[in-house]
């Protein structure tokens, strides 16, 4: 009996695979390696290189590996890219989920965990945001995920499937042992940018807006450690295996840090006083995003371990330092060869 993880070679997916393997689960990965790395997978985990929306591939994998549940991460996640190229997002997020669901229904897989996002809420009327808040996405990214959520809901009702939709807030940090982390080149996420400025070649961090009506004028986010998020998925799997009803859950800690506080934490913990430049607002940014986590904490048996911002930053820094060391040694090999 296996768990299929789509996008298992990516940032969050690879932490999921590690958590499952460490829990003694049998795991199989489908990933097209468009942004992921096969080296992020633990030894012995079967990787099928291809699209999660390739029905033939997925049906073959389900049959060959005795897949009983699917955790679906594969997709595209960069909000500005989705505004530039919406059709790519409707293909990679919405259509891929449709094909994957079709393969799941045809193969009788009836436990499905879906990676969704706080972007489905758009600008919330109030924070913390509960799951029943109106969904008014501001980007094709958010819309593409919301459409997939709706499809999953309908398919589950028609075909006896049970699902957990997890709406992620700001995922950050890295494996506490620095075995894996966010390796994508050109990542746009705040914490990644700040740790790159602290240990890598990045010259400065731009702050997108300091004139918001928040205590320090910058936006506020609810950062969740990627390893805690992976454990929330394990808890969701246990919930479905125990016969739990389909449910949608916010994934955050229920507290917010401002952009300036986050950057300051990276400066303090790294001991590097990198340049920070205050600039104009970034179009489409939401002022404050904090999860109401009551439903998550009630529904799932989940105890987060890495809630402190200091811990998230320390793990992100350790991973970034490792990446820099690896790149330096690759460069040395290339020049001495
Ligand atoms: N941000 C920033 N500088 C950067 C990257 C991000 O000031 O170089 C801000 C961004 O405007 C937002 C917050 O950090 O207010 C989180 O942005 P991110 O892209 O990490 O995630 P989002 O919340 O947009 O999904």
C-alpha cells in the first residue's frame, strides 16, 4: 500500500516525502522536474518523471505501486507569473488536477489531499481568516487553485472520495537537519530573498511598501515551517484513514510577523547587516494574512514543533549556507576540470 505524492521533488513535496519515509510509509513520486530536483528525494523512493496530469502514467503508477491515497502538490505557484500567463496556471493547476482526479476515480483511489492556498481568499475582510470567509482570489494563481478545490468537492460527492484541502499561508524554512530546502533559483519569497542577502550573493532586500496601515507600515504574514506543514499532511492522511469526512483547513500558526520584523530577524540571527531598501507597494499584495487555525487544530492530531520565527529563520539560513557551499564546490570542480 503506497501514498502517491505528486510534485514530490519540489520544495514542500520533498519535505512531505521525507516525513512519510521517516514514518515508515511506502511512497511513490510523480514529478516532471520542471522546478523540482530528483536529488531532493531520499534513496529508494520510486520517481516517475512525468506530469501529474498524464492519466496513463498515473493509472499505471497507481496499479503498479498499490496506491491508496494521493497527496497532490504538483503545480505552479508564482503569483506574478500567473498574471502574465493565466492559461499556464489553469493548465498546470486546474486541468492537471482534473486529469489526476479522473485517474484516481477510475483506479478507485478515494483518499485525496490537495495543496491549496490562502490566495483563494483574496483581500480578507478580517484577520485571522476562517475557512468560511468569502473566496475572492485576486490572481489567476488563486483562481486556478479555487477551481481545483471546487472540482475536488464535486468529484468527491459523486464518487465516494474523501478529501482534505489544506490552504497554506506563507510556507518557509527548511528541514531542521538541512537535508533539503528551497532550492529553486530565482525564488521570490520574502524569507528566501532575505536569507540569500544574508549568506549569498544578493546585494539587498527591497521592502515592497511601508505605508500600509499596520504597526510598522509593512505587510503582515503568517509563516509556517515547511516541516510542520508536512506533518499536518501526515495528520490529514491519518484523519482520512480513520474515516474522517471531507474538510478544508487553513494551515498557518494563527499569528503574524511584519515584513520588516522578518527581515530584522534574518539580520539578527545571521549576524549580517545586509542592505534593506524601502520601496513602493507590490501590486496585488494583501496587507495582512493570518490564518484562523481553530478548525485545523480541532480536526487533526497535529502539534507544531517549529513555530518560533527564530527557528524558521535559523533553518532557512542553515539550508542556504549549505546551498552556497555546494555551489562553491561545484564551481571549484568545474574550474579545476
Ligand atoms: N516582500 C518584500 N520584498 C521581497 C519579497 C516579498 O517586501 O523581496 C513582501 C511582499 O510584498 C509581501 C510579503 O513580503 O508583503 C510576502 O511576500 P511573498 O512573495 O513571500 O509571499 P505572498 O504573501 O505574496 O504569497
